[in-house]
C-alpha cells in the first residue's frame, strides 16, 4: 500500500518558465492521509493539489489517492477548475462514510497572466508571501471540506495574482500541530517566519528548512501526523 501511494506522488516537479515548484509528503506511518500533485494540464495551466484526509493510515490513504486520481482524469477530459472541484466533492460525498472527509486545496495557475484561481476546501492557512512588500497574507479556507455534502450551488473560486518573487505555500496541519514533549505546538507563526526569510533560496531548500525546523522542535518525539508541503514561486517576469 505504501509503494502504491508513493507511486502516485510526482516523481519531479513541472518545469514552467518563470516559476519554481517543490513539494514533499512525509507520512506518519506506512501510509498517509496526505497527498499532493503538481502537473501541467493540456490547457497549459499549472494544476496544484494538496489533500489531507481525516486521520492517517490505510483508509485515509485510499481517500486522498482517490482525490488525486479523479483530478488526473478530470484533467485528461479537459475539465475546468469549478467542474473538477464539484465532481470530486460530489463523488466523495457518495463514497465516504459519515464523519469522514478530505480537506484540500485545488488551484489552477495560469503562467501567462500569473493568476492563481483556487478552492480551499477546509484547507488553511494558505500563505502568500509578497516579495515587494515583504509581507505575508494568511488566507483561510473558502469552502467546507470535501465529501461532507453534495454541492447544490457552485461557490466562486478565489484568486490571487503572483508578482515576481512572490511565494505561495500550502502546508498541512502535521506541521502546525507538531508538538514539543511539553505540548507546545509549532504553529503558524514559525512557518511564516521561515517563508519570509526564504529570499534567495530555492523552493526545495525552503521545504527542507521547514522539515528540519519541525524535527528540531519536536526532538525525539515520533512524528504524530502526516506532513505535506507544496511551494510555488514566481521567479521572473
């Protein structure tokens, strides 16, 4: 099961002129309730997915792998952001048992207009680090988690524009809720500090910094929850 799940993760990040992408998923056990994806759709947009099912282990691993598979099929069929989001949510609402759901970020980034349109289903915070002002927007979820109820009316997608040097970060709660032996949580502020100090670093290096900071913070405690990080930075005009 671990080999199958890891096989669904990207072997390499998409190469898009003017952009850099990095991602990692580190399960807390043999299989994880987290997953991510990043690929270029036939339309030319960069598709970004981060999914986190309730709990971790084999059952949640099946759920997030299902989300990733449905996304890939939708892309092959040429579906847009809203249609893809609706179809994934409605199928999960039929398949999942009560009290199970998947928080997820689904975004389409147009590398020509630099507009990132997205739905954040119970997934947040999202970090938009603005290069010019050296500030960070912490964006919250835009919709309830996937799989709770079928969509009656489509919610409008949210949108951000990435300027040169801007960084957009997706992080699961396995980072924020990592704790010290006395119960202190790593929290959102420490993640934001690392992102703000990432000027001049590659996205891969920033991912490594976050993981190392979490490991140092928790000490000898075993990893309690799955950790997944996806970063995208606009590097040039």
